[in-house]
C-alpha cells in the first residue's frame, strides 16, 4: 500500500496515570502504523496543561489543552487519507469537529474506535458521549472494535451497524512482555496475580472470597495490582481472615516486575470487551484462570491456555486455581501455549496489519 496520511484522536497519553485501555490502544496503534512507514499524527489531550510531555521517534504528537477552543483549533482534516476517532469525554469536541467536517465535505475516510460498547443503552444516556458515539458509528466508513463479543453488540438492535462495516482488531501487548522467560512451576509456595481496576465488575470481591478455599491446601500470596477503593477490599480481606496473604499495591509503573514473579494470573471479571491484562499474562508465560464473561473466551482458550469459570462464583474460581497448582506440568504446558497464542494474535504489529487491511477496503 502507498504511504498513508493518518490522523488519530486518542485522548490521554498512556504514561498519564489515568489513561485506560482505550487510550493505550489509540497510542500504540498510532505507533505501530508509523513503524510500518505511514505518516501518522496523534492528537492527544495534555492533562497537565503542558504543550509537550514526551518525545516520540515514530511520528508526530499534537498536544491540545482540554478546552473547547483549543480542541477546535484549525487542523486541515482533508489532508489526511484516514481520520480515526476514539470518542471520549476529553476528546469530545475535537471528535465533533471531525464528524461535522465529514458530514459536510466527505473528503476523508472516517474510522471510529469502539472499545467497550455497553450491552444496551439506558432510556437516557449516561453521558453525552453515548449519543455522539452512536451518530459517529452511523456516518463512519468503518468501525473498529476489540472483539467478536463487541461486534455482536454493535450489530444488535441498539447500534444496528451493518456487520460489513465492523472490523475486529483485538488489542496488542507491549513488546516488553515478550522479554519474560519460561517459569519453573515446581514449588511449594505460589504467587497469584491480579491486575486491573479494583472494582466488583472486575471480580475483585470474588477473587478475595476464593482465597480461603485455596489456602486450605496451598501456600499462596495474592498480589492485587491496580487503582480503586483499596480500603473496601482490604476490609473484605480482613473479614475473610486473609489480609496477611494479600498485597494491595495500588497503581504501579513497573507491571513487568509483578508479571515476572507471578506463577498464575487470576482475573475473575464479570464483563470484558477484550481483557488486555489477560493477553499480557499469556505473553508473560503465565497460565490464566478467568471467566466466560464478554470477550475473555476469545483471548483464553479454555483447557489450553487457561481455565474459565462462570463469573461471580468464588467456589468455582478457588477450585480452578487449586486444580492448576497441583499440576505443575499442566501449568507449564498452558503457559507455553498461551505465549504462542499471544505472539500470533495479540501483538501491535498484528493489530496494525488488521487495521491496514480494513483501510485498504474503504480506500478502494
């Protein structure tokens, strides 16, 4: 393909501590497309109010302050072959500007990122971004989503987008996780790892309630990595009598340290549009215990790279963990298969190839 000129509007930069999975996706996609030789501009919000926060070698970052006038500053949209929007609260006005120009001129191709579409819309939208996302999906040339599970939601009655305009990209794992080596699972004491936002939607309550079941037979230390209402879950751990067996780290910059010292990744989420942390664990040579929620079965192959249980069931979760801890050979086999699956499907180079293939289809 000839060199493309691409504008991605992506929200926060990934090194900002409030950046979520959707922000990281936009940034890493911009980087991956630029590394493939395309001209990429990446428009982001500067959360600290500074115009420039970090140099990048792969392309151009355009910083904008989170105010209406700055986000609507003049950008020649029509110089780009593709404009891709991640419509978030902080990118709302710049996205509206692009949508308006698309509606009026139709001179550029428009792509939309939908990272976590709700299963259904409430009678009244929870935020102003929801009706704007719906409108954007109607006028866009293509809609990207992270999983087949999300695609089914987007093609359903509330969004009603033709499946031909929806492309599944999955998400990529940072290449630093590929540096981790195989582990020795023959041991008497195991480190369990959870990474993610500390909330009941991610199943942190279920994880803690499963711990007494596991501790009856095995010595484990559970590391809970992520931001959230830690006091709530520390109180629950105290009630369950497992407080000394749990380490709440809060937000950390160096996730690699925790993936490298873990033996088993446990992620009992109740709802997931992709589950990037699960793919990171697989890339890190970790077997996974997770749930059948959302897109997780697309990431984890049950019985091959991990074990899936029904969400919200601490007994099933605890028993699944024990079934792996008693079988180091199976843990090693799952870890190896998970790494190979992640290398095949969940790299940013693979994501960029899927996106570029979709671009080719709409630029014909």
